[in-house]
C-alpha cells in the first residue's frame, strides 16, 4: 500500500498494473480504443524492449498474444469475469507468483507469469514511480484521476500515465467522480422510481449525469476557476440526454448539494421536469 486516508487506500500493485498494461497494449494492437491517449502511449512505450534477452522478449510477446486472443476483446469494466480477475490480483498485491492462485483464470495467470520478468525489468520501475507521484500529488491537493470503478468490493482504477489536465484539482475530480460510482445502484433505483412515478422516459445512462455534475461542481467550488471535465470536454452539449439534464440538475440537484432539500425530492423534481 502506498498511502491510506480515512476514506481511501492507495495501492501500486505489480500484478494489477501488469494486467492493465497487457490489456491496453493488446487492445491497441487490435485497433481498439485507438484514439484514446492511454492506449496510444501504451503502444508506443517500447523503449528498451530490443535490449531485453531474447527469452524475455519471446515470453512477453507470447503473453501479449494470449491477451490479444482471450482478454482484449472483452470489456474490463463490464465483463464480470475480468472484474473478478482484477479483484483477485489486487488481493495478491505484490506476491512473487500468481500461478495456481485460487479464483484466478489459469490462462491469464500463465500469461502474467510469462510477462512478469520483462515487465519487472523494463516497465515496472517507471509505472510504480508514476503511481506514487500521482498519489502524492492527489493527497497534497485533496488530503482525503483515465479511470473506472467496480463494486463489491469497491475498486477505483486510475491510469497514472494518462495525462489529466489541471493536475491536483483534476485528480480530485477524478477520484471523487469514481467513488460516486459506488452509489450507482441506489441512485439508479431512486431515479428509475421517480421517472416511473412521473410517467417519463428514463434517460440513457441515467446516473452518470448526476455523477459528472456532482464531482465537477464540488471541485469547482473547492478550486475557484477550475473547469470540470464534462464542461471542458463538451459532454453537456455533445450528449442529447446530458444537454437536457443539465438545466434540471442546476435547478434541482445543485440546491441539494448545497444542503437545501433532500435527495429524494431533488430527484422527483428532476423527473417531473424531464
């Protein structure tokens, strides 16, 4: 563990990082997510590979081929078996080996074991250092982010090499945004019930607009002058349902965030105004 606060434990785990690096690199080679910064940087991150012993190069390419066939075509966030892989690797943390680990897919475990020597020698020192810098910068600005969150248990995964504009405040928004996803189920239940009661169509991705707005506006208030991701990225204008939701969030959700009214009443008013 790198650091711990009252709410978060920050980790830089060898096997979790290797798993994600193989996954993103394999997807990049297949042309998936090809325009995303983290994917482009992973594909280009090969400096020093040619100097590795031939056996390590071959083992790395073999592991990458397995990920290309069996892992890369799947969604690391919504595929429940891949979520389970990440959770198990997080439990193993920096174990010396993952082969034979209970609850871990044997094919993935074998690929990780093959790739480990090359990764440990070439990439891991830089990736681990980047993780620790990200954590130190986030803690220095927030004291309490390319990212995704899975639940049961709650795991926030943040790419420390994926450049996030704004540095400290942006890291706060990323961390806050991702932790809000742990309330997806309860918020979705409330939103769905309110929209049904009002006889309105449920918007696509109904909770994400609440999360983007909440994390963005709270960060803006803590760091005057900060421009939230949804605003700087044009999300409120690019997505039709988000564009329709924004004035309702400003009118009914923002007062709740400021301590005026209940969550349930705010959601009911948004449903009524949809």
